[in-house]
């Protein structure tokens, strides 16, 4: 991409979109366009068409999505499939109509089957049943993948799709009711440290393994793919490393300087025993993550709590 090229980042206020914008600005890209959800309803086809016709972006990072934790995904099932389908259909089609040079669509690791072989390689897509609780969201993301693939095939568009692993970092959601595991643990341990609580209770046995990637690393990977990768096949983005929930909790305890006891509530569900991305393809394309988990957690904690950054969902 030329530094003066017009780049549209959809979802620029979210954790992923804001990381991409930060990186682009740091790299000298100075012609970035975006709209807030109040300024542009991405579910509205005419509004999206008008925006693309007016701005004529050359490159598009599609990071906009309706997202939430396991409860939200399971309760608002119709909303999750409808809104995500509308967002990606509108943006991808408008990108085609307005001759966007290249588009990167960001999916999710939840597109893979519930019992996918570990680590999960790109060829596991559509190889089995999805996790039921977030099936609507996953189906919407799979549709986005197929939109990119088939616009590329039928119209020779350069629309690519990447699947990130579990993410954490700046602009995450720290609401204990609907956040993901890392922000939930950071908030829980921070509060326990502040209150000198004798113990922190963690759901499950602590035995499941998970993979995590700092969102700044994801942004770097996205830019790398936008500048180097062309193909209809999806690309996993992850660290290739995994950690048990117990080990993760111990790292968070160290980062937050919590001195009390860690208690694992085995009456609560563990979820999938292991969920690791196969990132051999990404490594073969010349990119590897740089931010280690402990370093990334310390940086995230400092930014969100110690520097008094605004916490999403927290009054």
C-alpha cells in the first residue's frame, strides 16, 4: 500500500480496529477514513453504498462486527447472525462495486468445528459441527469468508480473510458480566488486590489450554497480510503458543501483585479442553508474533488500570 492511499478501517473504535489505526498511523499512512456507528450504520445497505461512492477507499480493513461473550452469543442469537451478515455483506459488496484494490476480512477462531483437530489448521473449516452457543456468530463469519472467496473467484477481486485467535490488549471490555477470560481475570485480580481479598475464585478446574495474542501483534499481522498475501484461502493469525487457565491465572496474579489464594471452582464448566491455532501458514508467509504473554499482560494491565484508562463497561 502506498502511504497516501485511502484506507477505510471499519470498526475503528473497537479493540481490533483501533489497533489497526494506531499501527497505520505509526507507519506513516496518513489518509485513513472511518465513521462511528452513529455516523454510519453498517447494517444499512444504502448508507454503506453512499459512503463508499463518496469516499472511494482503495483498501479496506473489515474489523467491524457485533461481538460479545458466551452469554450474549447464546441469548441474542438472531441479532448476532443478522447484524454480522448485514455488516459484511454490505461492506464486501460495496468494495466490489467501487473497485477497492484490496480488502481484509477478519473472522474468528470460532469458525472451526467444536471438535476440530488440534492445532486447528485452515483446512478444518466446515469439517464438523460448530460450538452450539456461538453458532449464529460463527455462521455469519463463515459467510464473510465465503463472500471474500467467491467475489475473488468470480470478479477477480483481491479480497482476503484472516482468522485471529483469542485477543487481548487496549480497548478491551472489562465488564465482569460479559468480558472474555483475560480482561475478566485482570479486573477480578485487580479488584482483589485493591480490597486485599483473601482468595480469588476462578471458574473451572484450570486445566483447559488456550492461546492468546496481543492485539498489537494482530494489527502487525493484518498489515503484513494486506501488503504481501493474495489468495482465496483463509489464514490463521495466532501465537502458536498455549497456556492452561491455571497458568494464566498465576501470571495475572503476578502481574497484579495479588498475594492471596487462587481457588478453582470445579462445579463450573471448563469448556473445550484445548483450542490452539495452527499458524504454520502464517509463519511461512514471513510473520511471527513478537509480544510474549507475560509482557503483553503487564502492558495491558498498566494501560487499563494503573494509568487509569477508561474501562469499558465499568463505571
